[in-house]
């Protein structure tokens, strides 16, 4: 005697196929998003958006952005120590 297939087996297979497809696509999207973010952060900290002919503006931007990052990290440390 052969067992009849469950009535919703095709629906289950379709759902599993859709989940595997979404999982494969999400890995690609997440990976490429992190790559783009890292590239933008590198360009941002290097002041790539400023005029390279004006060295004072480029270095001022780099110093300001670096100090801003240090301040942000210090603020996070202060808040963690104070409130935890």
C-alpha cells in the first residue's frame, strides 16, 4: 500500500523553496551593503569629497572627522560606565 501525499505537501515544498531563495539573496544583499558602507566610511574619513587642491580644507576635514569619531566613542564609553 502506498501512502497518499499530505494535501499540503506541494504548498510546503513551495514555501521551503521560497525560504531558501530569500536566504541566498539576503546573504548577497547584506554582504554588498557592508562593502558599500565600509567604502563610504573610508572615503568619508579620508575627505574624498573635498577639493584635493585645497590641502588646508582636506586636512581640516580629516582632523575634524577624526576628532568627531573619538568624541563619539568617548561619549558611548561614558554613557555605558555611568548608566550600567
